[in-house]
């Protein structure tokens, strides 16, 4: 079994991330229009950083938990 992860699977929750960037122009996916807080990015396992996108559900859940300024 290889250690490779699916780039279309969220590295945090393991569900589909809905990312359409693989082989597409930048800006063609929902994730290119979002801001991902550093605290959320830190939850991504080191071996998956820059290889798989976080899903919208994990992004929304994280944002709901941080205090709004």
C-alpha cells in the first residue's frame, strides 16, 4: 500500500474537499477565493501540506469557532 493521499480528500476530516484546481487555471475553484487561517492550516498533517485542500465544511467549522474582531 502506498502512502499517497488523494488530493481530492480533505486532510483534516477525510471527506471530499470539492477542489477543482487539479489541472485547472488558478481561480477556477471555490478554495482560491477563500482565506484559510494559519491555525486551520496548522491542523493539516505535515505530509499533506500543499498536496490536498481543506474542505469547505472544515473551513466553515474552524471560522465559526474563532472569535470575531
